[in-house]
C-alpha cells in the first residue's frame, strides 16, 4: 500500500478550488511513493459549497475516471494535512488505493448487507451521518453491530445550510439506489472495510478529570440526584470548591465543568489519569436545588460511573499529543532494519512523507467546537497532528458529533490511520 494522493484548496468559486486539488492529485500520482491506481475517493467540502455538492462530485468523477467509488460529507470546517478551513469555501480529497473487493460504499438507500452470500464481511466502517435523522445514536449502534469488530469512525455532517453526504459506487451508482447521483441528505452513509484493510484509530476527549470517579446511585432521567450515596449537588460543589452563596464565581466555574460518563462496571479514569475511549463527555445543563440534583445533557441510569472534568487548551493539546504518540508507537516495529530506523528517526517536519513510517493516509474528524482557536491559533490542531505523525496524507472535517466504536461523542477528535504493510 503506497501513500494516498491528496489535495486541498480554497477559492470563492468551486471550479477553481477543484482545479487546484486535481493538479495536486495528479502531480502526486506521478511520483513513485504515491498510489498510481486508486479506486476510492474521500471528499469533504465546507458548507459554502454544499449547494454545489452534486456539481462538485460530478466534476471530480469525470476528471478522475479511475475513481469508481466516492464517500464524504460537509462540515462547517474541513481539515487536511497541517491546515484547517473554517468559514471559507474549501474542499479536500484523498484517493485511497484499496482493492475494490476489500471495501463497500453504502448509504440509506443501499444499506450495508451482512450474512452469508454477501461475499464481503465488514470489519470496520467510516460513517457519515445527518444529525437531524431520528434516533441517529441508535442507528450508529445498529451499524456497528453489522461489522465484525463493532468499530466505526466518522462524524455527523455540520452545516449552516444543507447537510449533505457523498456516497457513490461502481459505474455511477450504488447498486439499489436507482438514478441517485451520489449526494444524499439524512440517514447514514460511508465505507465499510474488510479485515484486509489495516486501521489504527484513537479518540481524544480533550479534557481532564478534576475529581475522583463516582458511581451514580440515584437519578431521574437527565438529573443526577445521588453520587456515591450523597446528594449530587453537594458532591459537585465540594469537588469544585465553590458555593452558591457566591453565584458569579460559582457560575464561571460551572460553565467550564463537564461530566465524563461510562456504563456500569467500566472505569471512567484509566491508569494514566486520562479518560478512556468508552467515556462520553456531556455538559451540565442545570442545577436542581430542591432535589439537590445536577442535570446533564444525557439520560443516566443507576450504576453508571462518572467524573467531573474540565476542557481547556492545555488539556486538549496534551490529550491529542497522547493519541498521536500511541498511534506512532503501534506503527513502529519491534525489530527494524537500518533503513527503517533512519526513516523513523528523521525529523517529522520533512516536506515529503516517508513511506517507511507505514501510514498510507489518515482521516481526522474533530468537533466543530474545537478547531485551531481552541488550541491557540488558526490550524493549530492539525499542526499538532502533523508534528506528531509527520507530513502524511490526511483529510477530514469538523463535525456536529463524532463517531468512534458504537458511540456518538461531542467535543472530541477521532484520528484514524490506514496502516501500510511492513516492508522490512
């Protein structure tokens, strides 16, 4: 598996942005380190281009006739290697060289099949979804159950206008979708991958626990009423060291506080002091002095584990660097030749990606509420990823909710890399 060609550009007129992206893709496809015969295209556009989604897909398909399958979505912002495009017209494309029998493009009108006789067993899937779809969280769980590993990665389309998704396969249409042009609204779509496609994925919550793990011992719907047998509001005030007698100071601290939740029997805080991948972070949406309760943005049940936490730039940077380091360590072989060792030791700021790093390409889905400003400046989030992984092909978008495993997250980042086979 060679490096995946990719390109990105911004321009007020989408044909000009597409021309710039196509020039980048064709230049890379002519280089020996890059894939010369890709079949799957991943396309992400900002919502400035959402109204022209069908025209963009048709144009790219006609210019890149070797690409038989497309998937993607729209975001308030999109991402590529070392750059973020927010509140400006832009698009990003990555072309994946994966044998066509190792993946399947799916959509709501051409769902992912399972069972014998399909000739393909999905192991993982890149999923794009519409937040306005009823019971979208349950649909994500059901989609995860259709894969052998139960692992999904992706996110909810984010847009100030049309929330479009791209899903097209074969010679113009996914089998079963009739004359649809590959641009969809509502439901789920994406690409399922077989076990032959090696992926490594990690979730960054971007926040740190500020209090011990607790057990929910009583609750009503969205309201925590008891934690470890004590009134939940009393526990919150004690953990944050605040008092309601000083309302202004208390509200300032409460606005910066969130709740990390996980199911009964699973730890919230791992041995490293960070949240694990099973933790979902939710906002505090109110206090209930009458019941001494704390209302949060998720229904809860007795036995769940939780911890109060805070999100800030320092915690977000540290956690993003942590997941990048975990991915990098998993990619590095236990034994390596001198050539591989030299490649891995080379500065990550090199202009060209090195195939010895074993990353063919990457997809990064982050929350629309994160982005560069949350990390200290424009494109700062993607600069952290590049510094950690190197100058590798990468595309993605800033979502209205992030998908990892069978969970729907908020305010997180999901980084997934396609692992190339070892050459040592």
